[in-house]
């Protein structure tokens, strides 16, 4: 499962470049949890969809560059640089992500850790 879980996360990160919320959402279980720490937790596919739609709003490009990946069973952790371009602003942010993948190959939990102040400085 480790190789499969790692590929699922890699494919998920790559899907963001298309800016297609339906494709991104296809990776989640119905009862998934997304916690973009330090933001509020999003529970369930409907709430996650609204959260992701907010992230995509106005975006002209998004790229998740995976630098390192560690996998243990159905848990995948990756160090990334997430880059966004929206509203004439470019943001490049180091992120540590943790993904829990079901045996059916869906994301049941996703937690991203990043420096909110670093993000805020780039969008001001």
C-alpha cells in the first residue's frame, strides 16, 4: 500500500495545477477531514469543497512542488513548496503535509502545516 499511497498523494498534488475543483475533490472520502493548520478544520466533503473553492478563487496558477516524501503504510508525509498566483500576487510557501489514505485509495485526512505570517506577508 505504501507505494500506492505515495502515488495517490503525488497525483493529488499534481491535480492542483489544473485548477479543477471536481478533480481535486475526487481524491477525498465523503467523511474526509482537511486541516490547513493554523486555519479552522474542514470536516466532510462539502465543507472541504467550499474551502478549496476559496483557495482556487481568482487563482491563475497553483503548483505543489514535492521536495521530499516519507511513507509508512497508509500515511504519507511530504515537504513541499506551494506556489500560488492570484490577484496579481505570487505566493511561495514551504509546507509540511500529512495524508492518511484509505485502503480504497482515497484521502481520509489531510493536514498541512505552514507559517501563516509568511503567507500573509506575501499577499499584503
